């Protein structure tokens, strides 16, 4: 590695072989030293989960030219932890990036997303961190049109940094042209009709977790969901500290 260049650690929740992570590497390999450590297979929905009872294994991969690629049998968070400990040669990454995810991680998906888990783990280690997601769910989609926006955001974070405890959740509309970029808050919504019950031929019930997303603020123009639905790149600054400071005095008044 060239210590004169920034070091970027990249992971995802779609797996080391995913089109999105390959695309991200192609965007950034000429501007930074890259280490990629990503799950060996898809880990969508793993959020900040880590492996407490299963030993981790690393395997060197060679599917992105001369970029250093490793797969891990664990979660996205495991990948960040083990990469910083074992793969970075004692350097602390200048930036941690999750993505590019195949699917929307705006609104409450923020809390479920393994892509966001990558960024949150980096953020908890006081490393500037970004999660990139595309609303295009096609796993083979050509995402080259995201290059200018991705590079602009990465360059700005490398130059300016981010406050401790803050990472960026960036979501791109499904297809260009984009109308611009909006700095947004997280839209409130929820998943409904999440469980489908089936009857197995051997006489027992089993269940699929499925669901439909319901946007509870469809007209909230300051929200990330409105932004991506209306052609804007949505950047949502996300905090590690989830304390609601406004209610502390009220709870103190309960005399608990």
C-alpha cells in the first residue's frame, strides 16, 4: 500500500461477488488504497449483528484485479471488525464504506440494513463512514451512472471529515437523470403484512417473513423517501447516539 494515499475499507451485505461492490471499487481504486472485506454470501437484513458464537474465517479472493479482496463467513459488521484488526496492516482506515447496495435503505430500512451496519460500525470506531444504496433492485444493473455522485461525496468526506458519531446514509433513485442532492431526515414508515403462514405436507405450520413497506409520510418533502421517489439523491446524516434528550426532563419528573 501507498501510505501517501488514503485507505478506504469497503464492505457490503450482498456478498464480495456482488455487482454493486465491484462497481464501487472501480470508482475508487485510482484515488485510494482499498481493502475489501465482505461476506461470502448475501447478508441482507443483518443490521449491526455480529458473530458471538461462530468462529470467523477469511478467504483471499481475486475477482477485482489487483485490489485486495477478502471474503468472510460472518456478518457485514464482522467484516469491518476483522478487517481493521487483521487486514489493514496497523493502519486505521481514513474512510469506511458500505455498498453499493442493491436496494433502498432509506426510511426505517436504515435500522435493518447490513449496508448501514458497515457504516455504523465504522462510525462507532470514530472513522468517517458512508453507506451507499441504489433503489435499483436488479442485481445485474449497470451502475456506472453513479460514479460522479459517489466520488463527489467520498472526496468531500475525505477532505472535510465527519463529526464523531455521525455517518451518512446515501440513497440513489432507481435511474438517472437525477434532479440533484437533498440533505434529508429519515422518513417514518413501517413494514406491514410481514408474515405468511403455510402448511407443510408433513403436518406442521411454517412461516415466511415477507411484507410491504408503508410510507407514513408520503408528502414529507424533507424526508429521504420523498427525495428518492422524486428523483433526488438523498443524504441522511445518521447518529450513533440515539438518546432522546428532549424527553429526559419529562422522564425525570416521573420520580422513577
